[in-house]
């Protein structure tokens, strides 16, 4: 049977099947949650400490500091380097707003670099042209689960004495040149939002680092700037992970590599299904040095995205457009104009993300691809 003849799946297709995944591990997860409830240890405590230790071991880092969200993780990392008003942080305009929102909240200045049109990550060869005396850090995003070019980014950072903060919200388990992301830069921020490859049942985040001083600063800042009760040595925030989320993540972490492998198989299947239609659909490119974990499977349709999305809506197939309005064109920042970053703007106008998770079946993917092609008039 061809993809154009694929039958209707027996269950509704999910963009991210958090319920299906929960049902597979329901007894373990329910037991872990009940254990926390019965313990009364709801904030930080042994469940959080266990998760921090497990993540540090998994990622191969010295310190893994849990916090309340991925956005908080970014802010904590920036506060740990004492980002000052007017300090500049080089990053990408093609990412979720939290990446630059945190810079702006601290009155720093996001400085954008256009993306590589194949990987959608920072075009590393444009970074040095954006460095000024006010530049403090480079903040690459490992977008859609593919690591940015950390070799070149690290070289540039060393040359100019800059901090590197990896935004790994979508990339836990990904590697660059054989090394786990989250331990290549000076710090990394992680999100455990429910739709992530390793997702909690609410907001949760983490900062990782191999630097003892930075780790100490992050822990202090996340606890109201306090190292001991009622003494506050620096400006801080309240960003603590609760025990229930940590317990859930403790159950799920041992399965992460299995789930990422399932996503890789799904991505390979999608690409095979599209391979005869390369003139209509540009499938994702993966750098040979990257081990991608496929947080998203994103195709480029040029032209045809709007007609495909309309068709997918009509037949009830979920999909996503990440990111329809680049950050330099967002009203909240209002610091750019159309034409400033052509690769970013092209991606924003033509990208389409398809259902991607560890529970996808071949039948479901054939159905999705068939309807994408139908939307294109094939």
C-alpha cells in the first residue's frame, strides 16, 4: 500500500502522546507520586536530590541543579554570570521566546545571528561579526533535538573570553561529536515541560555545569539568594522543583534513551515515506557530527504550507509551526525588521512540524504523510 492509500488509524493521532506514554508506565508513576504524597517531602528533599544525581550521571556533568521551569533555568544561568543592564548575549531569533525573554528581563540585550538554513541552528560563521566589547555570552539553542556546532562555538568563546550557555530545552540526550549536550558549554538550561522528550507532569527545569562556583551561585540564586535560612547574600528568586515532579522524572529517565531511539526510527520512517517527493518536501538535515533526538520532525514546504495546514486541520491531523514569528519581529522586542535575517524568515514562513513521539506507529505516519501529499495536490 502506498502512502497515498494509507488507511485511517484506529486511534486519534497525537502531536505528542503524553497520555499514551503515561499509560505504559502508569503503575510505576502512580506509585512514585503516592510515595511522595505519603512522605510529606514536597519541595526539594530526597526525590529532587535523587533526580539531580541521576541527571548528572546521565549527562556526565558535575552539577545538575533542579529548578521550577526551563525558563527559570535560563534566567538562573544568566544571573549566575551577573548579567548587567546593557550586556549583550548572542543567540538565535529562531527559537521560543523564553530564550531571549530572560535576557531582556535582566535588562541585557539579545544580539541575533541568522540560522544555518539546513540545521535551523545558529550559523556559527556569523557569530564573530556580532561580538562587541559588551558581549558577555553566546547562547546557542539545540533546536528540535539537534545540537548546534559546539566545536566552533567553543572555539569562538575561548578566543573572546565569553561564557557559553547551551539552551538544551529540546535536546536532552542529544550529542555533538560524541559528547552529550549540557556538558560542553559553561552551563546549560533544560526544560522538562510535559511535551519534551523527558517530560514532567507540569513545569520543571534544570541547570547543568561543571563549574563549582557557578553551581554554588545557581543554587543560592534559586533559593532567594540564601545559603542559610533568613540570610540573603545576593539577589535571588524562588525556583525550586517539587518532589512529585522529581519522582515522576526519576521513573521516566531510565526510559529516555529507548524513547529517543523510537523517535529516531520514526524520523527515518518519515524520511523514507517522503523520499520520492523531494521536489515538494524538504526533509530534515542532520549534521554528521550530531546525534539527534528528534524533539520535532520539521519539513520545509516551499510553496504549499498554508494549503497543507488547512488540509490537515480538516482531517484532524495535529501539526505545528515553529516559529511563525521570529523573535526579531515580535512586538515585545520590536528591535528588528523583515529582511534582517533571511534564513530565519524563510524557515518561519515555510516550516511545518509533524506528529513526533515515541508511540507513533508506521500506520499513523503513512496516514500523516499521505495527507501532507494530498494537501500538496499529489
